[in-house]
C-alpha cells in the first residue's frame, strides 16, 4: 500500500468565514485538495487546497477559493515513479523520510 505524507499550508485571511460551521465537537471548515504525484511547480508544490464547494456551486461554475498549496514531504517508497513527458527530462526528487512517523 502506498503511503504519502503531505504538508498543507493555507492563507487564513482567504477563508470565507460563512463556510465555517458548528459541529458537535467544534468549528469546522470543509476543504478540498488535489495532489499530483507526477509533477511539482516551480516552488516544489504538488497541488493546492481550496474551500469545498457544493454540487450546485460546481454546476454553476462558481470560482473556487484557493487557500494554499500542498507538498508531498514523505513517501514509503511504494508510490510509482512518474514517467517523463515527451521531450522533458525526468525530475529527480528524493522523498524526505521521517522516522518519527507512526506508520
């Protein structure tokens, strides 16, 4: 089984406070993240995190509120290596191992 450790960094000022809701044990905000294990952007990020949107908002093509970025910081080594795109060299990025992780 592939295991991936992901670091998430968000800009708290971008949170739409109307989307925070009360739950039984606290206040919650639903988030969505997309992670691309095959590519990193110029800053080393593998994806982004945004506030979740409803089905109706998606169908109405409402803009997402992007809160920040995600970065793969650890793998157990079983994540398949990406194949390079035509004409592009393969990016070599060694996973950051953390022996303190419980798995």
